[in-house]
C-alpha cells in the first residue's frame, strides 16, 4: 500500500507567544498499528515501528479564550512512539504514560511540512513543546519525567523540528 499525505488542518495557533494552555484533554483513544509493509517502506530505518491507527484528537484552550481548540493527528501517521535517542532510553522509555503526549508532539514536529506554504517557525516549535508539557501533566506523568523530557525537547528539539523529513510520513493501510 502506498504512502499518502492526508489533508492537514493547521494545528498551530496563529502568532503563538507563550499563552498559557488550559483544560487540556485527550478526546479519543490512541490507536496504534504495527504494519510490516510500512516499516519496510522506510528503507530499514528503525523510526517507523508503528502507525496511528485512527484519527487521534486532543483538545485545549488558551487562557483568556472561551473556545476550545482541537488537534487531530491523522490516522496513517508513521511513528517511532516516543522519539527517545537510544542512549537516553535508560532514563526515558519509548513507551509509558508520556506516549500519548509524544504522539501529538511528533505530529506537531512534522505537520508544517504537509500544509500548503508551511514553514518551520520557532513559534510553532515553542507551541509543540509547551503542549507536550501540558499533555504530560494531563496524563499524570511523574514530574521528574516531565521536566526531563521537556528540557530535552527544548535543548535539542529545534534542529529536529526544522529538519525536512523525507516522505513517507504517512502510510495508507485502509
């Protein structure tokens, strides 16, 4: 089955300037699939172990706003689960209570590439990292893990965020 690019609804707030994120909630369950053909499609790289098996939605609002915003991670997104370098996996596992937040974060790190006119903007990177921090709190991740993960993405994330990820980023299994 071929790779494809879903229609991406812009998940980034316009002109994000560090507004507080409130009332974060996981709206749908995270469904993951292991598709052997998708893993093979990545040319042997070990960064595409799973596929998001159904649209995955989270919702939040910014302080001072009444309307909630929804982010939808599209089904078919290839994922390595939590993107933890092998050297750090003894400190932070690829799976755990932070996994749902990690999947949303990974989507926010690549979504700009699949939107018309998308560019790697530092404001969107900042939003992705802050949303992950808030999402980990909502998932009751231990505070030491939240701090460790958040410091890591703030320290090392910008080069990863702005890197062009060659397709395929999505795999159609239906």
